[in-house]
């Protein structure tokens, strides 16, 4: 085992080396045409991504956070409203709710899938509740069937945070098509990543698509006619061009991610003290982030670091305990499953360009941690 080379948890440069020529040629054309904002490359990507997801519309935006914000506005969520969401996620899910003047109302997550627990939603509904905003965390589909039953019973909109779930599906249907609006991020590290900031919404609703199309471009109903207060949230041309190139590879990349996850799963199923992330029954997990749960997380993290395996923690602090949300009045202990998840999860290397030797090194390193009695450090690398 060559422990001098580190195994990164993500290395974006490898993907660029693979696509370099294709990207540079396309960007040269784009520069010569000057299609810097929206334009033909973005339009073409919107058409292709809508087809990929199986939605009528895709509207290209400047980030996933913007996608969530415009989705909430288009679903009529505003000041004084409440939106039911989860505390175990990237903070943008809650930012968007705050940006429109509404209040995030948290419910706990399922301990095995890490997604919103539908059994806890009804108790959180009040007369001010307007929408449910589940997250397909790490690429795992939330239980959309159960959430839809609740949303319909109470007349609530469902907006999906699919920012980590490109190509994930449930019952053969892609995530992003279950809610009134599905929101995606193309932040460079996502399964489909731009070369800068980008995001989009998908929807089957013609009116919502049109409204978001206008809102992103200063709410222009036509040139210099501003129907309402708008935003500058347009997708850049170069992002549309790069995303269009990468979209062709997304299925193969997702399969590679899933293959690596299956190898991890098979290797570690019996290791005591570790809980490997499951795949919901009937679902296709996009394996954006491979976060296993471990009782002695920092011990495992340090052990792996000594062997040159780089890991990360997504996300150490649940949102209800973030200083920015102190005013919501939540306390430690309010969401025990989310808090336990944040304490125990550790993200291991998993990206499509990992080679088999690196996968084997990660597997072997976790094994040796388990066999060494977890705690004693490996002799210096
Ligand atoms: C990445 C991400 C976002 C935000 O996307 P940006 O493009 O970075 O604004 C929102 N929600 C989740 C769950 C994410 O992972």
C-alpha cells in the first residue's frame, strides 16, 4: 500500500482533464459569439435538463439557493408564512425560507435515510403553514409518497430541495418532478457541477415556469416592463455550455458512484460501530455524499488521515442550533435524530473519477481501523 499518495474525498481536476478539449472548444465558440448571460447555450441546457429529469420546464439560474428562493416566491410563500423543513441539511434550504420573510419550522429526520420523517410533519402544521420543503440529502430520495398525502390533505405546496439529487429517482421517477417545483444546484462539487455558480428549477406548471423566468431577469414581462420587483438571478452562458457538456456523462458518473457505494456497503456491512448509509426501498440513491455513521467519528477520521485518506464532515451542526437561527427559539435536544446524525456522520471519499486502487485503499483502511481495536493509531505512514 502506497500511503504517500493521499486519497481525496473529492478531486474536481480529474474531471476537467477528461473533458478539457471539449470544454475549451465550446468556450472558445461561446466567447466569439459573446453569449455571456442566458443565450443559446443556456437555452439548450434547459431543454436537455428538462428532458433528462422528465419535467416540462427547466429555468436556468445563478445558484441552487436562488432556485429555492424563487420557487418559494412562485408558490406564494411570503412574510408571516411558515415552511416545514429539516434541520439536517446545507443551510441554503433555510436561507431561502428566511429570504422570502417566512419562518423555517423544523421536523426531525429518519435515522436511516437522513431525510424528513413524514410521521412528524402533521404535528408541525399550523394555520400559517404554506409549504413543505424536504431535502433529498446526499442524493437519497425523501419519502415523497407519504409527504404528498399530507400536503394534499392540508392544501400545502411541496417544493423539493434536489440540490444533491441529480438523477436520483423513486419508483422510476426522477427527483425534482414530485413537488410543484424541484430545485437544483450546479455548484462545482455537486454531481453535475458548473465552472462557477449555477442552479435551476424544474416544474410542470407553465405559470410557475414563466413567473420564475421573469423573476430571474429583473421581472421583465417584456423588455423594460417590470411586472413586479425582480432579481438578477440569470444563469451565465459559460455555465450553460459546460453543464450541457457534462450532462451527457451524468448517468455514467452516477453509475460509477453507485458502484463504489455498493463496494463500500459490501465491505463494511459487518463492521461493528459503523452504520453505512442505506438506500430507500424503491429508490435510486445518487450517492452525492457518502456519509457513514460512526460512534467514534473523530477517532476514525484521524486514523484514516494517518493512512492518507481524506474525509470531511457534512454537516457538523444542525440548523436549529446555528447562531443565525437562535431567534427561532429551538434548543439542543429538540431534534434528537438530526443531532445524533450531525454528531456521528463522516464523509468518505466517493467521486466517479476515483480509481479502483483508491477504493480498495479506503476499504482496507476502514477495516484496519476496526481490527486494530479502534483507537490505537496506525504506525506513522
Ligand atoms: C448546494 C446546496 C444548496 C445550494 O446551492 P448553491 O448552488 O450553493 O446555492 C441548497 N441545498 C442543498 C441541500 C445543497 O446541497
